C-alpha cells in the first residue's frame, strides 16, 4: 500500500496552535518562508487566480507549484457578508506532492490567510517603508486589522496606531483587541484624521466598488516618505486608492498579470510603471531610495504567499498535537482495482 497520509489542521488546531505560538511570532516565521519563496520566484508556476464572480462577491482558486510541491487555496470575498453574520473572507488550502499528485497537507486558511496577509504586508514594509516608521494608520478595522497591526510591529517596531472605520463597532472591537497588546491607539474621526502624520498607511476596507478611501490630497498630511500598504482592493471593480495617488509614488506589486486585473493599478494603462516585489527582495531592483519617497504596495494576495504559509504551518506543527491524519485518498492494494474496494466492502456488509 502506498503512503496516502494527509495531515489535517482543523480550525480548533489552528486556533490553539496560534494562541500557543503567538500571532506576532507566527507572522515573523511566515515572513522567513515568504522571503525564501520570493527569492526563488522564477521557479514557480504562476497564473492569475481563477475567480467566479457574482453580484455580491467572488469565489477564487489560487494555485501554484515550485515543481516539487503544488498548492491551492479556496477563498471567497463577500463584502456584505458581515451584515448577515458571515465573514467577508474564508478559506482552506492544500499542499500536494508533485511526484505522485497526492495531497499531503490540508488546513483551514481563514485564520491562516489573515496571518499570511499580515506577513506579506510586513515583508513589503520591511523592504519599502522608512526604517524609523513608528505610526501606522489603519483604515478598516475588520477581520484583517489586528493581524496587520502586529505584522507592522514585527517588521518595523510600529507602536502607535491611528484607526478609522465607517463602522464604530468595528473600531470598538479593534481597541478591545489591540489595546492589551501594548499599542498606543488614536481613534480617528475620519480617514483624513487617521492618516495625519502617519509613517505607514494600511487600507483594509471591504466594499465591492471603486472607492477612494485615500485621496491624493491626503498625501499632504501624511509623514514625508509614507509607505502605503493597500490590501483591500483585490477584485475587478474593487479599489481603494484615488488613481492620482499611484502617480505620486513608486508602485510595487506581487504578480503583475494578476494585479493589473485586480489591484489598484486596474485603474492604470498596462504600461504603467511598476516594480515586482520579488525583485526587490532578491536585490534585482531597488525599493526605497530616498527618505521622502512615497512607496505603495498594491497588494492583492498571490498564490505563492499561500504556498509559503502552507509550508510554514506544515513544518511548524510537525511532531505536535496540532494536526490529525485524515483518510482522504482512496487507496486500493492494487492501484488498478479501485472497484475492488467497493466489492470488498459489499462482502463485509453482507
Ligand atoms: P472585513 O469585512 O472584516 O472588514 C472590512 C472593514 O472595512 C469593515 O469593518 C468595514 O466597516 C470597513 N469599511 C468599509 N468601507 C469603508 C470605508 N469607506 N472607510 C472606512 N472603513 C470602511 O474584511 P477583512 O477580512 O478585514 O478584509 C478587508 C479587505 O481586505 C477585503 O476587501 C478583503 O477582500 C481584502 N483582503 C486582501 C488580502 C490581500 O492579500 N491583499 C487578503 C485578505 C483580505
């Protein structure tokens, strides 16, 4: 019989493992795996994710492979879900062995997506933001927000947060969760108030529209050399930044073929100048070159980030109690006799 063991990390395992390890420590660990994978970017099989769009949201599959392992994530994005008690984003993901095609690892990825998105933001900020950045403006204090704050603390030492959300309850929830973590938090009265004096601005709002969460005039009140981490615009027709902002700074992206469809740069012509983040991380392109340079990470979330996060969790839970094995792949003794499994079962049933 061949080895068909599939390790499975369910929601309770993920929650307990994350609580035991600490969110900031896990984000820092994923950053290490992300940097490894971004440095070997050319070896990945890459394609824009495959989305099935409806009026209210999208369901997407995000595949990639490094030739040895293959991964995919199933993820949805439904901005109006919270109004009916559901989350905007949920996910699960799989790692497989390319040599046999058999899956080896399967995990919940709703929590893991928040961790990996924070890790990707942290990695980008580590390479693009001013190293003396201490104040983060967070626009949108929903699901991703606390993870984003911790990611920026782990990358840059951010200690001061200026938050804004159109939903006052989301801001109250944020303060409840983040104040005990030791942040100095200013609850702003508008997006303009939130970004005033900020060294880093993260937009993580959810609305299926071309929004202008940040307008170009707001750049004037941000700290010189601000780094903008725009993660909420990640679908056709769903953006957060005034297009004029994109011409005032240098724009960095994950995978241009996907970002021109889904990111802030969907508002720009296809020859709009961008730099691929992997090139900065592998020292093939420059990131920040001056203290007053505005840097913009137009993040949409790419499959290689999920691949890195899946590998990280798979390796980190090895030898712990935080996974189980599941019987996912039918495994007949004779690989050509799948039917025999059924006839054998019928005999047992009789
Ligand atoms: P969420 O629904 O939990 O939170 C979004 C928050 O944005 C809500 O609290 C909402 O009130 C607020 N908001 C909406 N419009 C606003 C506005 N005009 N001004 C201020 N606040 C506003 O969603 P989430 O899970 O935190 O995700 C946030 C966004 O990030 C989503 O659009 C999601 O698709 C995206 N996302 C991107 C990545 C990535 O890799 N780039 C990963 C995960 C999620």
